[in-house]
């Protein structure tokens, strides 16, 4: 300390300079800190402003989508609607498609009358047809409003509405096979005629249905059609262009030993058509049919042949040696693990054939089957087959058979009319099915045989194996019946087409859609057997709350 004081006394100016320098440095540091604080303050204000601007923009967007920009309106489906026609007859045809693209299924059907409904006021003369003539109509699934009606032919032999590409525009459409022989295609969305073609199928012919859609074989970019016509013991094959209806090649001819029907089986890279009569089963690859009709070979990926199948086909007669011959009533495709299998239904047994190696998977003893086999799910995700067999005059047995083993899972005896509609199934959210059955159930020991069986519609669900719900009792003549989900995984409905047939005198024709839940809430509970069960109202309420599921 003494040294510092003496140095300050000796050099007073030097000390003052040092203090001034120190003060200057401190001032510079303070200015730097102030500038940095100012920058940080301005940056913070900008960040705050950006945050509030972003928040304001988000609120504007939410407000716009919530209140200003309208959401697409979801069609409100009526629970029940009717479409009535006076002085008409109805054809046994119903198709379910989304015609107006509102994501609700619509109904297509055909009737014969002198004029269309008052909604369109079209006549047969508008299409150059004699009156009365056959009309094709599309009806909205939401409210029954007519979407379009079109005079199509003098008489309708067959109609198909699930064809994805037709005409120059390559649009979905319907194929109408009329009498006298004509092929007419109409656009599914508008009902406009895409093309017409007349054909010569010969005399006394029968159309084998359904019409098959095949790959584009004439390289015009549109799928083509193959039509089978039975005349006596021969089947004629006609291939028509899906673009303009012209015939491709000439008519091929197949020999069979009686009245034939067919199913189409798709294998990995090939397609086979199985024709069956009462006594025989014939197999033709699509490649063989194309070659027979055109006299040419064609190389397409989907026109191959399966080596295992070709070994089992007699190439002279085209008979397929699957089983011993005898009274084949139905052939049906049953989904398997890797490919479709074949269910062969005879008068006394049903047999499932593995389509890969053509070996028998199981055999079930049955009596005479009276309706096409139908698929459904009795157990969760376990595919079953619904068979209706005749067990006596006006009596049938309904069986649900497990497709994997052939075991009978459930069966029921019903009184039934000769022309009673076949069954239908709807997939439920518990991975099973609701089964819709027509008949007249009577308690065993209390049967009444003196009167004709009534037409009652029953609902069965595997959650109650001892219960049926009686949904409705119909005294009208039912021409066609179908059940489906009109919206994806919801709005389960059934459709009834009632009225006189084409061979009968004209009268009132009625098309009805009915929501299934409406009948469930008003249904009558039928006990198949008594036990420790829930109350009837509890059963109705539970099945009313049942949810449905659209399967791929």
C-alpha cells in the first residue's frame, strides 16, 4: 500500500488516465448489453406477433370449415319406401348398385308395362318398341325416387348390372338380353343406351346365366362378354365386344348330354367354365372357348391353363373326372385358403372338392336341395354354407354347414311354399352373420297340414340358437327378394319385388325397401326350445342394437 501511494504521488496523471480508461470500457460494455437487450426485446415482440397471427389464421380456418364452407350433405335414408306401378308385370331380377354415386346403394329392377311411371313419362314407342314392353328402372335407395327408366326390349330374357366397362366411354352399365334376340347395354349412371346389337341364337334356345365378363381379347381397351346359349344337347358360345357389341369370331359349339348350367372358376392364372348336367360335369378353359369361337390362339396372362386340371379333363369329350356321375343339382364356388373350392350338390349328398388338387375334402348326406347354396358365418370368421333341402311335401330343412369340415352347425325345419324366396345373410360386427329365412315354423307336435304354408320372414342370429324373430307375414306373390347394407357397415335393409309374373295377367307391381331394425323392434319372438333364457323384450332390444359390417 505504501508503494502504491508513493507511486500515485510521484505519477498523479497516470492514475487518472487509468481510471478514465476503465470508465470508458465499462461504458462500452453497458452499451453492448443495452443493444443486445434491445435486439432480444425486438425479437421477442416479433415472436409474440407471429404466434398470435398464426393462432388467428388457425381460428379463421376452423371457423370457415365449421360455419362458412358447407360440409357435404349425407343423404337421409327413409326407413321404408314403396315404388308402385299399375297394370304391369315384374321380372325376377333385382340388382343393388350405387347408381347416383351418393354412397348409398340403389335398386335396379325390370317390369313390363305400356308406359313408364309419371316421373319420366316415357313410352315403348320412344324406343321403337311395340306396347307393352320391358322397362329397366333404377330407384334411389334413400327414398325410392326413380333415378331413370328406360324401355329396353319387347321381353327380357336376362339382365345383368355389375359390368364395370361398357361402350365407347368405358362406363359401368347393364346388359339386357331381350326377345326377339337383342343385346342392349345401358349406362348405370344415366340409363342412356350405349349400344344395341341383334343376334341370331337359333330357335328354342335358353340363355345360360350369368353372362360372363372376360378380359379384352380384341385389344380395344374394353372388357368383352361371353354368352352361352343352350339348344338341345349343344351349347353355343358367342363372344361380343364390350365396346360396341359386335360379335368376335363365329359361334363355337360344345356338346353336352342334357340340360346344362355352368359356373366360372378362377384359378391363379387361368379361368375355367364348368358345365354340369344331371349326369355329367364338363370343363373348358377360357383359352379353349376363345380358340373354338375365333379359330385363333391368343396369349394373355389370364388365358392360361392349369396343368393339374388339364390332366383330369378328357380332351375328347371335355368331361371332368371329379366324381361318379349322378343327378348333379348345383355347383357352387366356396372360398378356400388359397383359391376357390367347388361344392358339388347332388340329390342325396353334398361334396366339397379342393380346386387345387381336385381331391374330396368332405361329404355330407343331404336330401333334395331346393335353393342355391349361400355363404354366411355361424361362428366368428368361420365360413359356413346355408343349404335348404326338401324333406317332404311343403317341408324343408335349413342347415348351416361349416365349410372347412362339413359339420352341421345348426338346422331348422320349416313349412314352405314351392316358390318361396331363398335365404339371405348379412354380416354383423361380431364377425358372424344374421340369417334371413322364409317359411312357416310350427311347434313340433302342433303342425297344421290342412292349410297352405304361410310366407313368413324370420331373422336368426347365432347369439340365440334357440330363438327366431318373426319379422313379417306376406300373403302377396314375391317375385324377388334381396338383403344388403345400403351404406357401408350400416343401414341393413331388405328389398321385396311383388306382383304378377310375365306369364300372368298384368296387375299392380310394388317395390319395397324396409330397414331391418324397424321389423326387429315389432317382431314376434319364436322359441325353438325353452331354457334359462332372457326375456323376449331383452332379446328384441339386443338384436335391435346389433351392428353390421361390410366385408371385403
